[in-house]
C-alpha cells in the first residue's frame, strides 16, 4: 500500500463520493447513502488530518531554523516540545485511521461480563465493570439494554449480558475482550489483606439474520419463571427463555422482558452474535487463538488489564499502558485506555500492510 498516493488521492475520492451521493437513485437508498456518507466523512477527516500534520511540520521546521537566533531562539525552544508532542499525536491518529477497518467495527455490540476467580469479590468486581461500561456507553451517546443477568446477594455480578446500540460501538469496545484483574481489600475481608480477583469480558459484534443461518431443528427452547435483576420481582408466568444451539452446545438465556416472545427475540440476537463471532474467528485463526486465550477461564494469570486500588492504578498489559487515575476510569473515562490501544494495534496492522505491499 502506498500511503502517500492514498493521501494524495483523497480530494478526487471526496469529489467522487459527493457526486455519487447527489444521484437521485442513491439518495433514495438509505443503506447505500449511509455507507457512502461514512466513507465520505472518513476521507474528509483523513484529508484534514494530513493537512494539519503538514502545517505542523512546516511550523516545527521554521522553529528549528531560528533556535540559535538571539531574539527568537528562546521562544522557539519553549514551543518546540509542545509542537513535537502534538505532531506525534496526530501522526499516531493518522496511522489509526489508515489501518484497514474490520468490517464489523460499525456494528452494535453484545457485551458479556462474568465473574471469574475470587468468589464474592470477583462478583463485586464484575459489578464495578458493569457500571464502568454503562457509564462509558452514556458518555458515548449510545444506548444499552439489559438482556440477562445473575447477581449475588451483595449486589455483585455473577454474569450479565447487555445489548449496546451505537455507531462504531464494536470498533471501540472490541479490545475490551479478555480477563480483567482487580487487586484490593475486599469488603468481605476482615483482616485488611489485599486480594486478587478476576472477571472476564467478551465483546461480540451483533449479527443480523443474513450473517448466520440457523436451522429451527438445531434449536432446543425451554421456558421458565424469571426473576428480575437482583431478585426484584418474580414472574408468575414462564416468560424467561433458554435456547440451546445443539450443533455447538451454545446456551443463551433472556429473562428481562415480561413477554416470552420478546425474551426469545433477545436470546436469538445473542445466539446469532455468538455464532457470528465463531464464524469470524474461523476466518481469522490467529485472532481466534488470541481471543480464546483471553476469555477462556477467568483465571488470574490470563489477564489483559489490572485495576490496583491501593496504588490508584490501571495497567493494560498488552502495550503496556499505566494510568494513575483509577476512579476516573471506573466512572467511564475509558478513552484514556481505548485510544492508545487502538493506535497501537492500528499501527501494527498498517505496518503489516505496508510490509506486505498490499
């Protein structure tokens, strides 16, 4: 891939997309206009970003040229570090945007959180993650729907499934899949000793019916009486639904809705998403192996991130990134982690493309 040629061709690409979107037959096709508009927006952002990078490089060059000037040298030396940091940030952002997009990035999400090693403390940590993600969803202007969950007597999350609706939700959240580890003094610990517990997070792209073909004879459906989140209510009718996909053994449940039909529809959405994820993994064996390792057991050793309360620290072990602002992260300030992670993995994909000559 020739990056310079791609950037140079952006004005022509933008003009072409604008022409396409103005055609009556395209303007009346909502799905096509949505795709073209997203592509146009991305091309415009790339062109603006490339222009800003070029401007900064010129400005840095001008500053470097007067560093030894007796009158202007001091000002130049003071401004150069900030300009350099800004340029590095924009160059990383450009690499992120140039990296090949996952076709699933624009999809909605099915998010699962499960308590792992650590008993009740793991469930309480699962509840912290649940709150963290719902706050991030709200900050992002997305919507979420509770699909299913099992809770402990102390308000912990043993397992919970959410549906998340928002533009680009999967692309922004997919790197959250894995084992999250917490180090703190549990509320159940009388001696004040620090414990280590874990919870797993799985982020699945929401699948459409056309993505996955499910034969009716491959499904076993059971109904039962449901209790609400935390046992708040008990249904007098068997509205909760459990669906087993016989070929794979996958089991999904939904009990949030009062209507059995609505619960079945939600359960099928989760099942389709899980089968779609399996399909994607089969097409990308390397990513499949990585994901299975990350979310396999909930064991403390298979961690992607550690939340250390005594040190007010969050560390992501893949890059690594360490942030001493745990409270802000748990309040939904995840972009501090997600942005550098996205930049890192995008740079890897871009290097593979450039090196492979694609």
